[in-house]
């Protein structure tokens, strides 16, 4: 199909949904896939949240848990792909929930989605800053890594740079995301090859697939039995759940994508599938590179400890530099997705000060929304300035909390439109990409997975964060359990005191379906 015709059809479809074409529709289908693939970023999540898997189950939890949870997330992705094919708008999840469940469903979905996206921006940028600091320490003997003040300054600088890039040009962002895909593919392959070839020895298959670790302080450090299986091991699932998220970016960028109804749908499920396969290979390369399990556990269960054992400072610095660059690409893509969702939600009047966050500059970029995103991400991560040790090992509790906020916010937002799509049954108006009758079981599987992992993400990640343990202290608390329920309570109050009286869901910016959108 000629490009011009595809653009016109996209604009007409958007007009049917109630919007005129305001954003620049310059993204190809590959670029749409690229931004979700970049946000999932196995070079980010697999590196920065590896400790969640190691400390809460060890090698076996990671080796077996990743492919199982990734397969379940792919089912969620299939459900969302069908939704975006029917409703390709920047509002994405929020718009779907409003269309299928009404204004109230859309209101809560939009806010959960926005909270989750803001947390993801914060966590990825902070992870990038942390790994940049570690990389400097390996490449420059004079640099002392681990200073929380320095890491936070790097974090702020990364947010500023990502903001400037996002403000500069939508076209530039598409190019950067295309580069990011190949960086993640080639970079991850390079990391795997380095960890296969360079270390003098590797862990056994038995050690990788059967050894367990409990570095939480729960149940006296047991690494077996029902208490471990149900009280510790589930926490390791957050490694996969956090890494493979943000693929809703394909929906948020659908108003900037050509042939969006099909391209955005494919962008969602393909980004999950390829990341799931690549991430498992990458994680196995980490696990087989372990030289001393006990020292990894004593060091907090981080990838940097494994790299320090297996590689020289030169090789280790190179490997971490590859990861840090991938995390920077991921930060840029996360900010793009967040600002587009904020744009759409503000456009419909759901966010206080929305006229500013939905205002576009000459390059058709929501510049004030970009600034707001960076500021909120910075504020959300301030607790990371507090140093925390668990069992004598440095553990980034605040980082893990921001990770969990992102997981709970995003996945609960995904669950709402998936539920309403399942409830609609065969009356749902499918687009060009459809599940057929498979939605009947896929939606149920997706909803059960989301509920279970959301509950897990609220749990304390160490005995120090559990009030019923004597070593409890607020600095150990997984503050997800305070932020997400607290936000929902505030949203509930705001809805009943004010919002329900004026919020009607997505607003239209065209007169009626069939409007000449080019003239609108």
C-alpha cells in the first residue's frame, strides 16, 4: 500500500475514535516495535534487577522462573495487541478501559498507567546511573564507586539529557530507537560471548538449574520447603515482570505510527517474544559465569559481583559499558512513552494542569509533559539517597521499591481493559489483528497472572522491611505498599469529591466520524 494512502487511513481511523491528527505520524512499524523492545531492554532489567531473582531464590529461580513468567506475559501481550488493533490511540490502555468500561474505569486505568510509567522512568534512569558509576570504577582505578550522592547526581543528569532529546525531535527519537534495537541485539550477543569465552571456568548445569538462595532474612534463610516456595521464591518473579514491561509504548505511539492498527499490535507481542528469548540467554550467561555463589550472595546478589569474579577490570568495564548504554536508550524510550500517555490523558482533562502537559511545541512534542515526567521521576527516587545493608550486603531497597511500583501500576492498568474485553465477549469490535475465540482463555490467564504478581510486588523484600521481625526499620520497607494503595485512596477521594461530576472520559477533537481530518 502506498505510504500516503496508509497515512490517510490512519487519520480516518483516528477520526472515527474522536481525534484529529495532531502528533507527527512519522514512525514506521519497525520503529513502533523498536520503542517497546527498547523499553523492555534486557540490557536494563536483566542487569539492574538481577538481585531480585538471586536474593529470592538464587540461580534455579532465575533459570526456571524467567521462561515461565515470560510465557505468561506473552499471553498478556496478545490480549493487549488485540485491543490496540481495534483502538490505536495514544491514550492506549486508558482509552480502551473508557470505551469498554466507562469513564470511571478509564479514570483509574489512566492514573495507574501513569503512575507505573513514571516509576519505570525513575527506575531505569537510576539503574543507568548506578551502572555508569560501577563502570567508572572498573575503568578508572582512581574512581570510588558506590557513593549514593554521586549516583543521584548522575541520575539527575541522565533525566536532563533524556528530556532534552525527547523535546528536540520526534523524528530523532524514531532514529534513536531504531539504533537502540540493534544495540540491544548486538550488545546482548557481545555480553553473552564475552561471558562464554573469557572466564577461566563456568558453573555446572546442576548449580545453575538446582541451587537455591534465600538472602532475605525470612524463615531463617531456609532454601527449601513450603515456607521458601511460597514465602520467598515468588519475590523472584519481579525480575521478569519488571524487565518485560513497558510494551504498552507501542499503543501510546500508535498516533505517530503508520498503519498503526496492525503495526502497533505486532510491536507489542513481538517485543515481548524476542525479549523473552534474548533475556533468558543473557541471564543464563550470567549464571554460568558465577565463580563463587556464596560471595555473590554476600555481595547483594548483583550482576556486578558476578562480573567482578569472572572478568578482568577491562573486560568487565566493557561489558558494563554496553549495558549502561542500553539502559540510557531505554530511559529515552521510557520517557517518550510516558509523555505520550500523559499527553493523551491530559488532553481529555483527567490530569490537573492538563492544558500544559498536552501542549505541543513547534516540533509537535509535549514539552511541558516531558519536564513534568523528569521532575516526578526525580522526586520518586529521593529515598535512594539512604544507604541500606541487608545481612551485611548493600541492597538497593529504594530501587527495588520503585521497580515494584512500576510493575503494580502498569499491570493493574493492563488488567482493567483486558477484563472488560473478556466481558464484552464476541460483541467486541476486533481490528485487523485478532485472537479469535482464544480470548476466552487468554484473558483469564492474563488476569490471574496480573493479580498474583501485583500482590507479590507489594510484599517486603527482606525481614528488615517486615513489621513482625525485630530488625524492622523504615529504611528497609518496600514502599510500594504505601505508594500504590495510598495513591488509589487519594484517587478514590478525588473521584467522589470532584471528578465524577465533570469527567466523562476521552474527549473528541473532531466533529464527527468521517470528518476531513486533514483539514481539522
